[in-house]
């Protein structure tokens, strides 16, 4: 693979991950972290950029993403993949992208445009591009992505040459443990799920050039991931710096959307509003194309269903929830997302420790970790009101308030299984001697 093609795939991976949701997280981190900016951003980059890259690297070792669930029961495997692609596809991820594109990219410039009309036109364009899968790199990687990068960095350039007052004191969230808070903010982007979902698009594109040459394929994967990591890290740092440097003028904002909308108007006036709207529209567009393609490719490889038929069905299904409004979409789908993200990570961990004939009890591990993830979900959604129960959970699981209740129990489970495996191996070796 030529260097320009590797760069193109890296740019494509970057644009697929850079949805509008990812654009709005870093500015708020920047404005809230204040003097703890660098330690907060380090934690954020580890989980928002490094963790998805590790997921893709692990998945690249397997010939099919189905290996990820090959060590659990078939019914549980089907349930996981269907839930995953429905969640990042027509049930949540895609309708959310359509809504954000409308609310930020269109309504701010053309308030009279109806959401239904916009959804039809926007999704038709997405459908046309998703059908032309062979041109994904040329269209997204080599054309749209450079435009997004150029526009984002234009705001950053203005922030650098015209810095406003920086907040000296960080907010409560980033005052005592800024690195941990940054880790959690990056984890909550849920890009681990995106990596599992988009992995099929990115890795298949590289794999199509190297059906036999495995060493070169691995090198191309690493090179593409380095491009993705470098660009995504620079983008997150740029967006966070905008928030950091605009505290004196935008300290009253409550979310990243308001911050970037007001900053674009403040910095470049009407031109800034147009540029920001284009950034959001293009970011949502590339995400939608990637998600439709990922759903279609997975269904074709797994069940042999026609790629275009699945992509078409996914896009049509997206239209209905897209017109419910963003709040209802999040309310309906957030619990599923919060459970699936830990399960995806547990599957990766179990897959790394499993062998061909020794499955490491991954089904039990998934069920165990999923139960812990349900506890986090109930806590985040405010369903747990018993103060004594909360006190006991916090005492025995210090990561409960960080929405990572599954992490300690899962690693205890893995440690026990590894110890048992080593003990059995040693016992068998002694018997042979």
C-alpha cells in the first residue's frame, strides 16, 4: 500500500470517529479544567483516542470481527452484535447525528427549514455515498476530512492569536483528580463502541490490499492508526484550547454546543457561524456514511445479506427516530449504550486471554460484567435512591461514582481464572514429570 493510501485510510478513520458529539466534549473540558488543563487532557486523550486505537489494533489480529464473540454462546453473540449495530446505527447513533446536524448545522442559519424535510434530503445524500463503498477513501479521507481539519484549525488559530482570559481555578470536577476526571470524560465519549462498529470498515479497507501479505498488513494498520491518533489528538487539543482561552467571554455556557456556537459568532462573526455549521454538517455526514456502511458490511459478512439492502434499510429506519427529537432518542437508547460499552471492553479482554481450546469462561465473564454495568446504568439514570445501598456499594467498589463498577470485579474474576489456569498447568506438568 502506498503512503498516500495509508494516509487516506488514517484520514478516513479520523473522520468516521469525529462525529458532532466528539466535537462538543473537549471545549467544555478546556473551560472547566482551568489550571489543570494538561493533566485533564492527558487523561481524556488516553481513553478517547488511545483506547479506540487499542481496540482496532486488537481486532486487526483476527480475520473477522466475529472472533470477538466466538468464545461466548451463539445466542449471546447474536444479541451483542444486533444490539451494538442497532445502537450505533438506526436506534441512536445515526438519528442523533441527523438531529445534531439539523439543530447546529442548519437551524442556526436557516430556521425555517423543517426537520422532516432536512432528514429526507440529508439521508438520501448519505444513502448515495454509502452505496459507493469503493470511493469512501477518496471522498471522505482525501476531500471531506481535510476540509474539516482546515475549518477547525481556523478557529484554533484565532484563539491562539487572540487569547481571552484563562480560568485560573478549575471547576469542582477537575480540582482534586483532574487526570482521573479526564479519563472518565474520554471514556464517556463511548468511542470504544464506535471502534468495534467502525473497525469492520477501516480494517476491511486495509485488508483488501493485503489478502496474503500479513506483515505488510499489520504495518499498514499501525501506520493508519498513528495518522488517526495524531490528527484526533491535535483536534481535541485544539477544541479544548478554544474552551480554555475563552473563559472570560463564555464562562456562562452550560454545554459544548453553546460554547462553540457563541465562540464562532464572537471570533469570526457570520463567517464563523457558517464555518461552524459546515464543520458539524460534514462531521455528521461522514459519521452517518460510516455507520451505514459498517452495518451493511457486517450483515453481508456474517449472514450474507445484500450490502445495499441492509444500508438502505438502516437509513430508512433512521428516519423515524430522527424525527422524535434528540432528548427522546437519548432517553430511549442511553441505557443500552451504557451497558454495551463495558461489555465490548470485556469481550476484548476475554478474547485476548482466551485460547482456541480454552475459552476462559468468557460467557460468564460477559454476564458478570454486564450485571455490574447495569448497576452503573441505573446509577447514572437516577434509579438508585436507597442511601444505605449506595453507601455499601461505594465502600466496597471505589469506582462506583466513576461509573466503572464493572472494572474491579472483572479484573478480580480474570485474576482468579489466570491463577487457576496456572495452577492446573503446573499440576499437569508435575504429573508428567
